């Protein structure tokens, strides 16, 4: 199966998980296409000044792969600057947030894998 970029569904969320600004999401694969082993596999774009607020995961793991930019990532309250090629993993029972405090866009692939 091939899905052209123009055929991917897109969504914009404001104040996602209590974060600032808008978050733009492009769906790469649906839950059904992921055989219900994951509930999200998206490209997420954080414009300057935006972010996803701090939240915890239960029964699932979220993985961010940074494509572009230098976001600030909170790993259970410890803040780290990430760069292109870095991976952040938030397993069940832990919390995280991510924000773009720079003047450039942040783009990443985000996948949420669910426990069976």
C-alpha cells in the first residue's frame, strides 16, 4: 500500500494536553492499519512557541523520533534539549512533555504502542 502525502489526514489541536499553541498532526497509519498494537503513528509539527503539556502514560508507551528542530523534552520532570535523530521513549507509568522554545519548527514522528 502506498499513501501519497496529499492523502494523509491532518489535524490541528490547540493547547494539546495543556500545552501552548497549536500542534499539527499528520496521520501516517490508522489504528486498524497498525493492527490495534498502536493507537498513533503520526508526524507532529510544533510551530515556534507551541508544545504538548506534561502527562503520564498508562498501559502504553510513546516514542518520539525527532526529524527537525531542537525541542525541550521533559522526561519525568527532567528537561533535556533534543536534536534531529534523537529518540525519546515514555514507558507506562512515566510522564513527559515537549515544547518548542525556539524560532524554528520542530517536526517529529510520534508512535503510541499499547499493551496487549
